[in-house]
């Protein structure tokens, strides 16, 4: 497998794919960009905290343009009880249609 250290120096921008969230950081003589996905693909909290969008590079600077419509991702934890089903139902009905929901019952 290829490691980051194996990438040659001298580039302004290194773009790596596959991760579903985005990140930009300094790397060697340039920057490394993990552009992320345009849609929520795995329900991870880091995806819920970041906007989805498109990256542009003009040869010197990176810029990010968020999508105008993005499905909201909700994480909700419930405690097991005789009324937990009703609590979950009310919570889900309070959300806008098209939302992604991750529910945990403890």
C-alpha cells in the first residue's frame, strides 16, 4: 500500500479520495485535500457536522462551494423504557422529510 510519506515532494496540491468527509491540511510543499462525498454515504457524526460541496483549485488557492440543498443528519440517543417506542416516533415525526436519522437505544 502507498503511504503519505511515499508521495513525492514538489506538488502544490495532493488530492486523495474515498473518505466521506472532507479535510484540508498542509502537506510537504503544498496542501493535501480529502474532498469527501457530495452526499451522506455513511452515517458518521463527522459527516453530519460538515457541509457537502465542491472544491475548486485555481492553481494557488483552494475554495469550497457548499451545495444549496443538503439532507440533514440527526443523531439521537434514547434510554430503554416502556415509552421508548412512542418517544422515538414523536422524534421522527418532528423532523423534516428526507432527513437521515441514527437512533441508539441504551
